[in-house]
C-alpha cells in the first residue's frame, strides 16, 4: 500500500513550497520546482509531488513498499518542518494502493453519460449482447462516452484512414467508422474470431461493414507489414497492455503530421500510479506514459476519462 497524501495549511503556500524544495535538495533529493507551482522530489526510495492552492500545500508520496514510503514521508515531513516551522507537522493519510483510486467518481461518471449524445438503439443492443455473450469480459468494451469521443475525434481530424488495435465485439469500430470522411477506411486488428464474429454482425447492421477491413492476426505483425508511408489519420489502441509500447512505435511513424493516436486504459485501474504493481503490463504502461510525455514527435495530453485516455498528435 505505497501511496499516501497530506495537506499542510499555511497562509503562505507558495513561499513555503519554494523553501521546502530548497530543504529537500539539502537532503540529497532531486527536487524540482516548475513555474506553475508544482514540485517533484525523487528521493531514491520513492517520490513526492507537492503543489499549492488556496491556503494549503498538497503532498502525494509514492514508493514501492511500506518501508520505502515511510522513509519518503519522514524526509519530506522533516523538510516541511525546517522550511515552515510555524505550520503543523505533516499528518499523512493511511497508506492505500493505487487500484483503489477512482479517476472518475461514479456520480461524475453517471452525469457524464447522461449529458452526451445518447447511444442509438444499435449500440445499446450491442452492449446488451456483448454482456450476455462474454460475461465478465464485457468490461473490455468502451463506454458510451468514450465511444462518442472516438467518433468526434475521428471527425475532427477529417480521418480517411484509421487503424484500430483491439476490436473485441466492435463497439469502438462502429464509433470510428461512423466518423470517417467519405471514402474512409478502418483497418481493425484482432486475434479473436469468436468476438469479431459478433462485431461483424453489428457492423452490417450499422451500415459500416463496407468501410472496415478486419485482420485476424497478431496486431504487431499486421502493423509491421503496413507500408512505411505516413498516411494514417487516427489510430486507436485498446488491446494487450504489455504490447502498447511496440504498437506505439509502429504507429507513430505512420501517422501523418496532425494525425492522432488514442491510447486507452493508460491508468490500468490505477495500478500504474502505484509503484508496488510491477507486473510486465504495469511496467510497460508506465514506460509508455513517460515516453509519450517526452516524445518530441508528438504533442500529448492524458485525460482522466474512464480508465485513462491519452491523445497524442503528431507534430
């Protein structure tokens, strides 16, 4: 349980933040303060992010285990006391794991669903049949608001050539295909004949089957076999998470300037926020998130939509 937060009430939050950063540097921490008032301190054993707003400082500490987190808390707490002796001692929250974090509270999620263009009957039927056919696996289907976002993004970039990695039962495929410009085509990559058979039926019902090319094969092989030309307008990745870095590296060079790649599930249920989760998929997603943020080929924004969605636009 390696996450913990704290708030420090002070009438001079910006001044105290600057002083705390100086104290942390004296503690052998790599502490940095950005012009927008966000400080990060890497202490080897873990990390702490400090921000200020209103009348308080907000602190978030992370580490790989409870012992390392306690060391981060102690180092930061002592730096706060040295920098701001007139404020109370830091009272850290109980430790909690990253997979208990709710990026979108259920109340907010319900409100969002109620206030975007409603799903039509066909998409509602697909949701119901997917649930009946796949059981617990139906959670892999994108939500209606995310599907609406995909349609809007596809239209906004004027996409004529789209790629989807991970089809499942075809909900996101329909959303992308509906947003394509006249003559546009979607290359849909998946390995399941069973689930995509359901997708094919709904593509026919939706009237978009003639603009979707389904490739049943490992997606990485399909992507590597594509021409090297940079002519993809939009790509959506929602497949095996450990392969995301490989998919990204195949797709970005093939995006046209101004083209968009959309990466789903970049939070992995909050597990990427928590360094205690160290399975290959968790490490791969953390590495990818860091790469995208610093990739000179793209401009990127990570959105707290559902399980996290990153949009990266090629420069």
